[in-house]
C-alpha cells in the first residue's frame, strides 16, 4: 500500500485561508504541504521587530520591509518570513502577496526552526531565484547569508558574527550584523 499526502495548490490554499480554515492554526505552505509554524519566543519576536525598524531606517523609501507576511512562490509555496524586503510599490500588494521578482531579500530568525530554515527554506527560496536569503541563528547570534541561487541551491553561504554586510540589491547600504543578531 502506498500512502500519499494531499498536495495543496496556491489557489486552494488561498481559498482555505479566505474561508478561515486556518484562523487558529499558524501554518505556511511549503512545496504544497502545510507546515505548522512554532510560536515565536521573546528573543525571536523582539530581535525581528527591532531588525525591521533598523532596516526601514537604513533603506528609507527604497524598499518596503514586511514583517511576518506571506510571499507567494511558483513552487506551490507561500512562506511567511520574519522579514521580506520587497519592492516599495505598495499598490501591487493590494491584489497579491509579493512574488519572487518583487523580493530583494528574505530574513528568517531561527531557534527551533533552524534546520527547516537552513535546509528546506533555503532550497525553496533558491528554486524561485530569490537572490539573497539571510538566517539569524538565535542560539549562536550568527548571521548566515545565502547568495547566488543556481538550480535550486545557493552556491554561496557565509557566516558572520560581527562587521557589516551590504545587501546585493543595495550595495551602498551597510547593515551592522550585531544590530540584527543581538
């Protein structure tokens, strides 16, 4: 006997969301499967919120920083990253969540979800060509930066604990690693 799971499409998932099916259950859609999201701990909520404010100050009106909102991906995924730095044209987001071409980079704060964020989500983001993906490991206060997506994998992975980093989309903007991770 073969057991198979029901794969969700973006459209079916949106219909279920609109119908309130997941109102009491925090989930995100990854590769057509519903994944329950663990609750945010205090450091996670505090650091990601502070980072959102910090990035807004650094980027000004050049980008919009969305906190904990979905992005719609063509690989039947609709993750809800902690921060998505996207095109500032807010008018387009009235009809749909940001698509990969609207995303400059994505940031996840990870504690209990570290393995999922490093292994599963990195592939999902690379598959759709999101050029830059940052993971803040809350256990070690490290910033892990993925870049150069090719064939569903990021070819570059660097880890930072101090110093500054410039996002690929904004090479003139210097981001203090410590401000993001501690």
